[in-house]
């Protein structure tokens, strides 16, 4: 029986590979040019923020980099300038609403109007609810969720007036299911904010202002040190950013990384299956989960696996 199932799955995978090749050849989305666009990235001193800056620099964008860690932010700027980019840096704590608005005014006066906004800054307390000080809980919500409102309010008016721009929200797949109170709640709020913003723009006819929601699984940036993860290892930062950039340049509204779909029964209770039979089932599950995304190349549902948090090495405005 197992041999028959394996053969069927091999046939499905082969068919999916052929269909995916056809889709990629004839229906590949056209990537837009962002040469000369002014791109603001928050959390630019962190791992993902730095990689985003370098990818946007390669595409010819002018950069405005924000981070609360000045030296780390300047290091990112040096790397981006080495690629020929025009870069402006500001030391900003995005948990402070007044600081956001004041620095936004400086950017407009000194550099110009931002046309691409990448809300990338993020923090995590990494502690269970009753073990976490209120100040850390509050900061997680301020940086990961509230700042999205203030950043968008600061730069969206010009985008709407010109009907041109792009807002990117780096949320998390952990905002699609629950594992850690402060982080998941804040990213759940980020997802809700972004989806509401997208609908609002469409309802107002601002179809020239694009939005992209990025929901990666846990990324190996050091932000989640102390987090026990089952089944799926952390994502490589460069891979995460490169996949995100493809979605942004294709004006894709949402991307989950990895792009997988899962059978609920095998992910229940963390999906910790045991024994030879469970190994075979897991392999079959992975194959079945992959075939639809192979055909369409689209994100489908949330990643498999579970994680439990212990005190983590959380640092100011490191990206997810």
C-alpha cells in the first residue's frame, strides 16, 4: 500500500513540476522598476533590515534607513553606499510616536517624499505571559503593531495624493497562529492592520498605492535564541529577503515563507509524530502539502511546526 501511495505521489510531484514550469515560463509576473524611488526601511540595523536595504540598493532605490541602534544603522548605510546607493540615516525609536512624526518631517524636508515604506522593525520579549514585565509586553506591541499606524499615517498622504507608492509590512507567520503571547499578538495585529489598510485603499480607489504583507516563519537572525522549534528549522535571512523582494517587485499582496499548505491533523499538538509509520505519513504529508504551491506558486495557509519560548535574546528593532 505504501509503495502504491509513493508511486502516486511521485506522479503528482512530476505533474506539478511540469505545470509549475509552464506557469513560470508563460505566467511569470512582471517585476516593476524601482530605480530612483525613495525607500524607507525601519529596523535597518538588524539582520533582515540590512538585507532589505542591500536588495533595494541593487534595484537602484534611494534609501532612508531608520533604527534605534545608530552604529548598526550606519554600518548598513556603508554597505548600501558601496553598491552605489544614495543613503540617509536617522536614529529613531519607532515605539515613540512623536519621534516618528518629527523624523518623518525631516525626511520630507531634507530628502523628499517616501514612495516605498518597508515597516520591518520588530522586537520580541520571548517570555511567558506571567513571567514577562509589563514594560516588555508594551514595547512589543508598540514596535510591532502601533508603529505601523504612525509610520503609515506619516507617509501615506503623499502616496495617495499621487496615487503612487508601496507599503510593505513585515509581519510573521507567527501572527497567523499562536505560540507566544506578546509576539504573536503583536504580529496578529500587524496582519490585521495591513489587511484593513489594503481594503481601505481599494475602497478609496487608490489602486496605485500597492501593499505587500510578508509573513515568514521564524528567521535565523538571533532574535529567537532560546526558542525550541520542531519539524521546520529557522529560515535563512537572505533567502527570506530574496523571496520577499520578488513578491514586492511583482506587487504581490501577500507572501508566506515557506510557501506551504498543511493537513491539520498532522500539525495538531505541534505535529510531533513518532515511529516509522509516522515518518512515512509525514513524508507523504510534506509531498501533498507542496503540490498545490508548486502549481500556483502562491502562499497557502500557515507553516507547520510548533515552538515554545524561553527567555530570548531580544534586541531593539531586530527584524523577524
